[in-house]
C-alpha cells in the first residue's frame, strides 16, 4: 500500500527542481542551525498548514517537534555521469514531529545566504526510520525509484524494498553502484532528449499530483527555488 506524503509548503503548481548540489550543497550541514529552524515560528506555520489535511482532532491538537536532525542526501547527477566520486549531495535535514498522534517530518535547508530555514513539512517518519536502519552510516536516497541506502566507506547497503530490488540484499561497492545508476540514468539527465521529451529525471511530469516525496522550497535571493535531485517534479514512489 502506498503511503501519501504531502508537501505543506507548496503554494501551487508544479516546478522543476534544482540539483541537490545547489543551495543545499554543503558537505557537512550545520545540524544545530537546522534543528533550531525546525523549532522556529516558520516551522510552526508550515506544520499548522500541513495539519489542515489531518483529521479534525489532530488539527486542534498541540504539536511536538523532536530534537533529532537527520541529514538526507540525494544521488548526485555528477556521480551518475562519472564526473564526481561523491555519490550523493546534501538535500535537506529532517526533524521528526507529531500532531494529535500523526507523525510528521519538518524539512530544513539553508537559503542562498546560508541561513537555515524550515522549508517544508511531510507526513510520516520515513527519514527517522531510515536513519535508524542506517546505523550511523551516511543516509542517501535515489528518489527516482524511492530507494534508500546507507553508505559506509565504499559500501552501499539497501535500507528498503525498493533499494533491495535495485542493488540486492547484500552491500555492493561504490563502483558497482555507480555502474547501476549510470545504466539507469545516464541518458535521462537534464537537457537530454529524454528530458526534452516531456519527462524529468526519468519520470513523466504528468504523473498524479498525489506526491509522496517532498519538494523542498527555499527562499533565495531570486525568490523561491526548489531543491531536489535531478529535475524532479511531483511523482509517486514505493512505500519506504
């Protein structure tokens, strides 16, 4: 059964995302700043907006924001294109929250000036669960297929069924993983004929707007931008 994840900060319409190496490209996130942003009034406003989709009892309930701060990395397009050895770039930092018993996740990311902001809220606690499964290893996602992985040294380990389907149940080397993602996406990069054909990041942009992967909005010098891996738009993913 697919689990719906919704983006509480989306003002309307579909927008292509920037690469993960953009505004949130810092290799080591400031987790203290990210955590503070998750507890900010701005985060509270996003949670309240997101809670409008919850049952009425939850809408009226109080919000609890936890103290965790989980860095989430996304597959690096340059790694796919064999231009970089960095398998993933920082996408956002996730902090668990709840309202009326309903699990939520607050997303924070730095703006163009480097100031951390609460940028989105999604239902569920996928990031927290995946971080627990990663056991301290670097947590990254291949969002095109809803796969979550742990990176330890030069070994990539699958954390959910989609990842197991993609690489197998046993850890594989970074070299082997790069071969797999290059085969999957090398001809589907932004600017490719595949992209120009009306698709983005390997997915049809006309897919239902019942998104279960967050688009992250950040206020930058040029207005709102969207952070994401490749040129993602709203799409479905398998339950993590």
